[in-house]
C-alpha cells in the first residue's frame, strides 16, 4: 500500500469509527460493557431489543474481522508478534510488526502519561511497517501492562523507573531482533523520557525523533493557555474567553481547570475530530476488547496521578543540552499542546552531531497520527538512511 493510499484509507476508517462510537452506547448488554461505562450505556439503551443489540455486536465483529484482514502482515520476511516481556520486574506488553526483518527497528513511545497507542493506531502506522519493524509498548501503569499488573505498581511509577524500563526494553529488542541499534520516536510525554533514554544510553540508538515535543512543562502550559484564550475568544465569544481568563493560567488544583484548558487547546489545534474517533478504532481493533478500552482509560488516569507532577518539576536541562546522536523534531505547525514555537527553540538550543526541525503543515499535537503519511516521508528521507548505513558524517563512530 502506498503512503498516499494509506491516507485515504485512514480517513475512511476514522469516519466509520466515529459512527461506531455513536452506536456503541446502545449495545451495552451485547458487548458486556463493565461499570461504570455499562451503567451509562444501559440507561441510553433502554427500550432497545436484545436482537438489535446482537445485530450491532455482529456488525462490530464484522468490522474487526475485516480490519484483521486489511492490516495483516504477510511475506516471507515479515514479523508479527504480540506478547508480555519481563521488564523492570513486571510483565509489560509489546507488539512488533513489520514486512521485512531486515528493516530498521523503530520503537515508538506513546504519550499521556498512559495514553497507549496499541489499541487504535493500526490504520495510522500500517504503511510504516513497510519501511520499519515497528515496536509499540504499553508502558508501566498503562494499557495491557496495567491490566496484567494492576495498580499495585503505582509507587514504582517514577520518571527514573520509566527511563530504566525503556532502556531495558531496547536492550531486549537488540538481542531479540538482532540489531545493533534502533531508532527511537517519542510523542508528547514520550518525547521527554525518550530524550532521557537517549542521553543515558546513546550507544543503543541510531537517532532520536521527538514529536509533540515538550520543551518546558511549565512554560509550555503558560503558552498553551494563551493560545487557548485566543481560540476561545475567536470561536466561543467573549463569555468563553472570560471563563478561561477568570480561571487563569495553570497549574490548577482540580480537574475542572485542566478540562477547560484542554477543551480550548484541542479546539486551537483541531484535534477534536481525531480524538473523537479513537474509541471507535479501539472497539474495532483486531484482537482487542472493551476491557482493553477500560485499561487504556484507567492507565491515563493512573499516569496523570503518578507522573504529572513529576513532569512539571523536572529540570528542563535534563532532557535538553547535548545529545550524542542525531536529533530530529517533527512537529505539527499548529501544536497548541506542546507549542510549536517552543519546540523550535528547543531544537535551536540543543547540541548534537546533527539536528533537524520540521514543521508539518496543517497539523497539531497529534501530527504523527493525523499526518502520518507526511511524518513517514520525513522518517524515510531523513532518519532511515542513518540506520541503513548512510550516516554521511552525522553520527560519530563508536
């Protein structure tokens, strides 16, 4: 499948997923939604027949089966693995997919904290698997890793432990896949502890790629607030802007403040449509279930509780300064969550054997997904050659 065709297919899948989200609220009994999701869905489903519920459940299963066929990995050199791996003393969930084992290995670090991508990223990353062996990881306290361990591991969720987990996983991948080094890509929260991984063990990585790049947690929140106020004033009128202005810039002491900021921050970068379709994609994801959707949500709540404050207190210089590998930041040109202007300044401030900043037009914080074809072109053109032996002096010999 070409990169261009993949973009068209993803748009169709996203539209279908949005329809699924609207419909799933009426089929709680057929899909056996657990509490609290089931309670709300059941009340909205009052009066619907079991036959209708079963019919829709069959429809969801049909779409899931079709997706399994559409996104199947084939070929004599392909790899398609999904399993728990013992990392940092607990079982952690990883998937490994690619069309050719000779391709470079790319480890993708999801954002959040706790916002796993395994359940819903299949249409966005499908074409990547032609050029890379793609590894996705449900980090400590997130997704299926959380589902296996439970919340008892919460006290171990520190930035230092996450970095150590990532390094241990990288060493496992090198041995398991027979590669001397890998490419590391981190989104949002992943752009922070991914940078820390690279700075701690540059010998493991061909290159570091950040997206939704966090430059400074506190300054980023202040700039994001200003952008949100501007958006509220432009799109919501004086009352919407006044509500935000009365709230003031972060930090906030309760979730209501953050919720209001996120509302207008998402509107600023046009993320609403993308975010609204993710549950539908997860519901129709091959091999995934309602339980995985709950673990995905629970992981974000747990990650926020355990890691958010740690992130805001993290010294910016720990994930800035000097890097011993080539650094790339592919940022949405209209990122209002990790503001593009700050990400650009972040790249200007660091030192590395080579460094590149690319602004992706028409994209915001989730550019790696919403413009995944453009993002892939940048990876194939700028990053993949480093892992294929064409270093052109951009990385020092070790």
